C-alpha cells in the first residue's frame, strides 16, 4: 500500500513494503528526484537496511554456534511494515520480529521508520528497540537512488558530488563486493568534489569513509541539487549498476559495512555493529534536502 505526505514544496510517496520512499517530486515544476525504479537497471528507489548493511560471506553468519542466513542489506527492505502514525507531512511504520525474521536473525526487535517533511527536506529516522533478553547486534542504513540527470537537464557526466567541507576521503578497497583491510584516497578535486562517471562503478560500489557529514549531488547543467546529511553514520556507499550507463546514482549512508573478503562472521564480532542492551532503544537518522 502506498501513502502520500506533502507540503507546499514536495510530494513524497511511501510504500508499506520496507517503508520505502518511492517518489520525491518538486512541486514547483514536477521534477522527480528519486530514481524511478526501472528494473532494467535497479527496481528499487530508496530502501532501508536492517539488521545489516552490505553482504555477509556466503550470505551467512553465526550466533551462539548456530548458522543464520541474511540476504544483502538485510530483510527489512522486503517486508511489509505496519502503519503506526500518519500526518499530512509525516508517516511512521513499524516492523516487528516474527517467525520469518527469527529464522534469519535470532533477536526480538521492533524497527520503526519515520519519514518527515520539513520544507524541502525529507528526514528519515530509524528507531531500533531490543525487545529480547540478550544484547542485540545491528546496523542501519539508507540506499536512496537519484535520477541523473534531474528532469533531463544535461548528461550524467555533468553531475558531481560536493562535500560540505574539505576532507580527505578514503575509499575502502573491495573484492567482489566485500571489504579488505586496504584504504586508498578517493580521487577528488580540491578535497571537496568528485565528478561522476559511469566507469567509477565498474567494480560495483565505491565505499568511502573519513568524509564530511553532508554531500550534495550537483550539476553544471542545472541549479537543482540533492543534499544528504548523515551525522552519526561513518560510511557512504556510491553505486549504480556496474558496467552499464545507468541513469541514476545511489548515495547510501551506512553505519556498518560488508564482511571482510573471504572471512565468515560471528555476528557478535562483525565490524561496526551496534550492540543494543536488552530493553534498550537507539535512534539514527539521515536526511535528503532538495534544491529546487
């Protein structure tokens, strides 16, 4: 089921599967900013990740000696959420543990996603509750994709990423979509700008760290822009479908990253997971601001 939240600037459509934002339209000229979900390239729009970001080795992890299978980016993005609250400018939906989730992830949780419109900003809040008796490891993240070009303005290579301040961004060297111990500088202009090219995704996602806490997608062909702010998230994955001239780019703020190449995971030891105590609650967020 789909729901609409809107204000004078934006019209946002949210699907109950994954509580996924599937459309962000600027009302001034009806420009669609969010990726349209063409299955030729990638059928989703802006899924949310829980309880992992990225991939597990062989799609598996262990917990207390038992093996569990969790798919890429976790299961929440594919599951039906229950509507918790809706106003004209906000919507909250919740996913709770059940037999399906417990077979993959043996923890009793409630995961609430809230999308709120504030002017030209769509804020996404993640609330994670540990309903069980054991410490619960987890990660959260966003996977929003954006149409490039915006409204047909210019070509893909007219677009670039501009960080809010100068930074020495590091790329985590990956093999077959898994991380390694190696880091290398991300090629930048003036420590703020990275221009887009299709071939930057030939080896799949570009996972970065040590970046400023906001980045804008801009173009020399239009004044329109998209800015993501991701305070509290230490990684961003840049991606579109490899080896094709895909007309979009994903800018994905993550709290955690994939497994190390060739190494299996005990989920309690996986890198950068949060460990939430029994009965505790944690909150995370990121936002998308549209420059109309």
